[in-house]
C-alpha cells in the first residue's frame, strides 16, 4: 500500500497530465486541426484521469460520516 507521500506524488502527476490534456484539446480546437476521433480519445482520457484524481484525493482525506 502506498503512503501519503506516494499518493501525493501520484496526485500531482495526474493533475499535471490532466492540465496538459486540457491544453492539447484547446490547441487542437483553436488551430482548426480538429480530428474528432482524436479529441474524443483525449477527452475520455481526461475523464479517466479526473476519476483517478478523485479516488486519490479520497484516499488521502476520506469523507467522515458524522
């Protein structure tokens, strides 16, 4: 099992990759070099990363039911 330090490192890497995908998608759309299938794949990957980020954040700080 990973400790908090490893979880935080993974979280930062995933968040960075998520931001990078945002930039790539934006550039593709702005430059009118739109390959719809490519954008769809990138958006799916971005959603996958978002889910992993949420999972890691929960592992670091789980919701406490009072």
